[in-house]
C-alpha cells in the first residue's frame, strides 16, 4: 500500500520547510509514504527548499495555473507514480499533519473513497466572523448539491483512493475543493469526514483575497457543477417556475375577462404568453441537457477506463 502526500505550492519557500518537517514518513496501514510537491510556476526557492528537505518527487509547472490546476497535475503524477492513496495538504502548514492517520482510517477500513478533514471553523482565531459564517453557509449548500454530509466543504486537507482520483475532473481554474466534492457525491462515491486540527497562520490566504470575490466565485462553481451533473432538474425547475407564473397571469387575465372589462389587463396577457413560451422552451432544454448528460457520463466512463489502463493498475 503506497501513500503519496501531495502539496500544491506557489511561492511557498517561506512556509514549506515548516510543512515538510511535520509530515510523516510512516503511517499505520501503509507500507510506503512518499512526498510530492507541485511547483505551480513559483518564482522563489520553493523547489530548492523541497529538494533540500527530502521531497521524493517534484512536478514543475512552467506557468502558474492556480490551485485547481496544480491539484489536478498532482493527482495525475501520483497515479503515474503508483499511489494507492493520495493525501492533499497545503504548503502553508494550515492543517495539522498529526491528524493524517485519522484522515486515512475510513479509506483503510474500506468505508470511503474520499475523506475530507473538517476544521473547527468556529474556533479558528484568525478567521474573521464573516468568513466563518460564509464557510458554514457554503458547506451547507455543497451538502445539498453533492448529497454528502461534509461539514467543511472548502477544506483542502483530504485523502482519496486511486480509483477516486481517476474518476475526478476539475473544470474550474479557481479551486478544486467544492467541485471535486460535488462530483464525488454525484458519482456516488463514498465520502466521509473526520475532525482535524489546524496550525497557526503563517501567511494570509491567497484564495480568499476578498469576501465578495470568494462568495461570487464559489457560487459560480456550485451552480456550474450542479448544471453539469443535474441539468434536467436544474432546467426543469426553472422552466416549471416560469411556466407556472405565466399560467397564473393567464388565469388572472381570464378572471378579469369574464368578470369585467379586460382592456386594462392586456399587459398580463402579453407577459403570460412570454412566460409560458420561455418556460416551455426551458423545459425542452431540460430534456436536451439530460441527453447530453447521458453522453457525458458515457464519455467519463471511457475516460476512466483509459486512465486506468494508462496507469498500469
């Protein structure tokens, strides 16, 4: 059983040494532990620090792709290197490495394909109150979209099996956390969560540059993935709402047409016709999107088989 701990890094020379000193070289239930650093176009000494402190593998990306791109590059490399389990953590030593054993346990016991470390959000002193509220709210929305029970959806401290890594796709260039969790739920993977601790803050978050930007980009990610993996329900719900509003306005016009002069209510008739038309067309889009979703699932199955064949396991 081979475990690879991957660390996406962008200019982490100042914090990577601390992170690596805490990482384990052996864990119960695992035969071999290796470290892999993804250098996401760093312009500092990140790679030199990694090699100095015994990192087994370095994946260098010439130009910065962002956290999501680095995460995917790491998964691909871990699969090629024969990892049976992959653990992802951050280069700023945010997550407590001593909890990695607890993170792995559900996978080693055969109870999960993916395990997400849940931070004690309410107790993290360097998180502002608004961020704590938004983290909890966002996690609740992701739980609904993914049909999982993960209390800390944005957590990047997570473990996944080789098979789960082969099945995941990341479309976003912003972050992988929400997208991969929603995908895992929609693909019926077994997703578990365990409580983990955090270390003191070594640097400000680069992902959350501003709360409004973080909220907007997270919502776009959630809606986008929900449209991809539940297009029929998404478009049908919108179509039914529009069609229902149009129908009610039509009934209103008929009521006034029967009971009194309807000349002053022509606007209701026009708006009703427009809403009925748009609603009907949106419901047709739902059926077309569902057909495309079936084709996407077939393509993803082919992609999974190709990836599995290329990985040699």
